[in-house]
C-alpha cells in the first residue's frame, strides 16, 4: 500500500531529485571543504533549496536567482543553476510518460519480489530526465504493434503465448512453501516441438524489454568501438534526372564539386576506429555529418559473446526462481531466446542508443561552446571607455567591398553617426585616385573632430582610430589605407579588425531603417561595425546570435535548443552589466530578465522614468516581474541614488544602513579604500550586525555589501575583466600583438602563403574558440587554426572572441587548412613539404620570387 501511494503521488519530492541528480554536478572548485563527501552533501542541500525557486509559477529568472539569492544557491555556480534549470524542464516534459509508467508498475505489484524490484524502478522513474531510460522501463508494458511477429503469433497460437507468459512470470515468483512447482513444463515441452521458433521469438521479446538486461548491456559501453569507413555510395547533392542538358551539366558540375568538398572535409575519418567513449565531441559531430551526407559508413564493434554472457547473468541475478535449472530444455530455450533477442533487437537498439546519447552530449557541448563564445563577445570591454569615452571624439568605420565600394561611417565615441559615405576604388587610375582622395578626406575629417575635442592640440591622440570589417575586400581596404597614409604623413591610423558577421542582418531590420530612413541597408552596415568596437554588448544584442558565427556545426544542432540557449546567454550578459532604462535601445531592453517584448516596448514608451518604482506603473508589469527585472534596470539622476546601483530594491533599507555603517559614499570611490588592511574584518563584522538587525542571512548581507562595493568602484563589470592572453603567467612577448605586423599585402592566397613558411609575428584576431583550439583571422579569406597544443603556457579558455593576438603561420595543407602557433614560442613548420622548401630557402636555393605551382610539381 505504501508503494502504491508513493507511485500515485504527484507531488514533486525535491529531496529525491536532489539525491538522484547531485552526481551530475561537479563539486565546485571553490569549495573549501576538506571532505569530498561533505562537499557532495552541501551540494545536494543547495540543489534541494534551489529547485523550488526554479519551479515557481511565475518562474523566477536564473539571473535573479544567481545574483540575489546567493545565500540559497551557495555553493552552486551560475553555470550549475542554468544546468539545474535545464534538468527541471526536461523532467517536466516527461511527466505524461512518467505517470503512465507509474500506473503500470502499480498494477503489476502482485508479489514480494516484484514489489522490491518496483521500489527501485519507481525511484528511477520518479527522478529520470532521460526519455530513452523511461522508454526502456515502459517497454514490457507496451502493447505489441499491429503486424509484428508477436501479434501474428498471438493470433495463430494463443496457447503458446499463455505458456511463455507463465514461464516468464515464474522468474519473479517464489516457490510454494512445500516446494511444489505447479507450472506445466511437460505441456511447454510438447508445444516447443511444434512451435520452437515462435516460442523463441516470444521469449526474446520479453528479454529485450527487461530493464535489468538493458542496463547490463549498456554498462558494456566502455568496450564498444566505432568503425568509420568511406562510403562507396559517395556524398553530394542529388539532382533531378529531368533537367535539360545544359542544366544537367551545370548540376553535374555542382554535384561533383559538392562531393569533392564532402570527401575533403571527411577525409580524416575514411579509416577511423576508436572506442566510443574516447571520441571527442567535435569528432562525433563531424562523423555524424559525414554519415548524413552518405560520405561515411558507421558500424559498431562489440564482443557479442561477452555481451550475451553479461545479459544472461543479469537474467539470473534478477530471477527469484531456480526451478528452471532442473529442466534443460527450458535453459536451452532461454539461451536461444537471448541469442535472438541480441541479434534481432538488442544489438541495434543498444548501439543506436549509445550513439544517440553520444551525439546528444556532443550537441550540448557544441551549444555550450557557442554560448561561452557569445558570452565572451558580449562582455568584451567597451572600447569607448578604454580609449577615453570622449563624446567629442570620433572614429572611422569601414565595411569593405569591391564593386559596390567600401561603405564608410564616421561615428562619435558615443556611437552617433556623423557621416556616411561610399568609397569606390575599382576601375582605372582616375577611379582609384578618386577613392584615395575620398578616404583621405574622411580621415582628415576624423582628425579634425578629434583635435577640436582635445582643445585643438594636434599632438594629442594623433592616431586615427579605424575600425575595419573582416570580410571580402579587407586586404584591399587595408592596402588603400596604407597608400593614403603613405602619401600624407600627417595621417597615422590605428586599425582594429572587427567581425562583420550579422552586420547585414541588422542593416535590414526595422530599427535600422527607422534610424537611417534615407540610406540603403548596404550603406549602414559600417555603422554596426563601428559600434561593435565601441560597445559590443549594446550592438551585438541587436543581431540574432546565430548570425554571429561564434560556433561550430551550427546547422547540425537543434535549432530550437540553440536559439533558447543563446537567448538565455544574451539575457544573462545584459543582467551582468545592467541597462540605463532612459538611454538604452529597445533591443537591449528586451533582453532584461523577465521582460517580454511587449513589456519592454511599454517600458520604452513610458520613458523617461524617474525611479525604479515607476516600472510598477507600466500596465501589465506585475510584482513578480518587477522583482525579477528591477535590479537590472538603472535609473541615473533620479530621486533614489540606489536606483543606479546593483542593489535590489528589496534590500534598500539594508543598503542604506550599510553605507552609513561603513561610511561609504555612492559617488566617491575613495571612500571604500580606507582601512584596506583590516577591510575584511570590518566587512564581516558589518555583515553580522546587519544580519541580526534586518533578520537576513549573513550571506545575503555580504552580497549587498559586494553590490555596493562594485557599484561604487567599477559599475561596469566588463572593465573589471582583463585580456585573456595578458592575464596569463608567461613572458610578455608570447602571444602579444605588440611588435607584430599585418600579413604582407603581396600574399593574397593560400598558395602564396605556402611558398614562404613560416611567417612569424603576424597580427591576428580571435574569431572562434572551440574545444580543440581557436580560429584566428589574420587577413586571408580562410581563418587559421591555433591548436591548443600550440598555445604554450596560455590557457585556451582565456582567449576572448575579438581579441588581437600575435601568431606564427606554420603550415598550409593540400586542402588549404592553415595551422598556426602562438607568436614567441617559435614552433617549427608543420607541413613536411614546407619544411623542405624552408630548408632549401635557408641554403640559398630559392629564387627571389614565389615558385609557381608548375615548377613545384616538377
């Protein structure tokens, strides 16, 4: 009865879930507990405390929980709270299947042995977030589909089905107290002589649905190997046979090109063999893509005899009836059924499940890397503050192009557009000279603005900041800049390469057309490029994250899951920085936690706001939304000074008392620096007193002190983060862009690059960071790979998207893949052919110019 009540209960048991899930959460590295068991216990307690917050209706946002409920979630990290939120969503999505299984288990509890098994199974069902696991548990209760072998056997031989069901149920039945077994083995023996094959199929189906057998087989995953071969069917797109001859030839060429590209991209796996547990996530996605494109063939290697022995042992271990061993024909039936179950059902089912789980894990990791890169890009330090933030100064932003010309925009350091121009430089000498003249005029205009902003001093900040998009025509635009500045020594430029991914997406939005009603989308992409440099967060949130090119295998991932994760990352980044409600764009206001697009529009229309309390006057914005969103919205110059801080309105009384107690002033950073030697003791004592006075936890008081401290000393968290390369403990010349130069303009293709390896001390920009390295834009059309083995003492995770670093170009493969090393480490050339050419060059056997492909072949 207790078991049935447990299964019938629909109330979520947070204690059960926390105990079941705690092993999936890594012990925080910041934990000071000397005992791992104690750390696990504290982690379980934190999970149990946090789960109800994530299950509230309406839901409490994760950014709010992580910043203003630290006393509840400690020692969980922000990443772990997001992971816990995912677990809750998966758990709730399986509620229908879970209840169905619990009802089946309740109806099958008709003996002590089965009840004991059910107690264990019920706990798995009540806490599982895996649909595959629940499907396996539900399999024995699932009625056979129409047209299956078992359905036909039920129609043809119903007596046999009754006999096999009786035999299977005896595994879980105890013998009678007098030791008499009432099962009719002789009747079964007679039926087996006529229907042996059918009996094997029936029993095999029951074995294949046994959860203990499946668990035992899945535990053998460490012995499973993956064998990948090149598919004889080939890859490429399929064309229509009814096309005309001209179109047919064109389609044939495209198909051949597609097949060649597919073959090249999957060539690494044409003869690949590895344990499934050892395959890296990016390799899994590459193999899956090759299989989907029919360029690769995937098979699984298992020790079938070992797996069948393991499954048979699991059957015996879960059985409570040993009378079968007295009947040899029954044992033979079980062995035959197990062979059939493994060959016909379980082998494919289990290997498919293993591969599916591996692919799901790889997808989650790819999405995680995408989110990490997006986080780094959005929270990159704003250049407007790094270079002074003077609204009276300006920069020149260039969106490179060829036939349509270079789109140019002069922007103030506040992001206001001052000038929009198009520079056309292709054609004859006249057109090129006109392009140079126009570019020179724009540079002089920027220089004049900057000189006027600095009081007319031409020596102050003489370098003109030029922000250049990294697309087709970047090298040509850089060369044009070089030609212009070489002809006018008064013009010196400081060039910053910025990713232009997604700039064209923003330029066709309604917000862009409202801001520039008379300009074409192509003309205003340069504005987005310039603003990305000045304030990455404010500009990049306007662009769909998927358009920013910050991940790998993007088109192989679940579009909905990727969108949801990237949106949550954007929201968390906005929460980290906060928004000035009276001056921010609508796009960034829509990323404030708990604000829907409709609510954000209403808040936007209600500006100017004089205080955070004014949010409650916005129609549709209730108390729960206010609680989640208020602390991330800043109101500068209002009646309440705390409205422009990180402090949540619920803690204003506590914050005012702390300011008075600690003698801090919100507008005076020096007020928090006194008594630095005893600052920790002072803050701890203040937190204890505040805890007693306001009946809050000491952790809550400490968090308010921290919010006050950063609001006074450094309100923008982006300026508190250092550059990744600069922050590592290493010699300052390793990886530094200082002292490096752009790639020579004479090297415009991979073939020319291959002729002069290695190239040392080249400036590059980090475009993407993945598990195996970083992709660096150094001026050619293709980015180079800086493998993690070529980073020396620099941590891969410390590299920031958009960061300038120094690299050495070490190799170019036959398919034009470029390998790099960090500048200053002096790695040797990668390519064997390049090593030979480099050696012959050192011996004076090379001519002055590049060697042609024809001569190289000779």
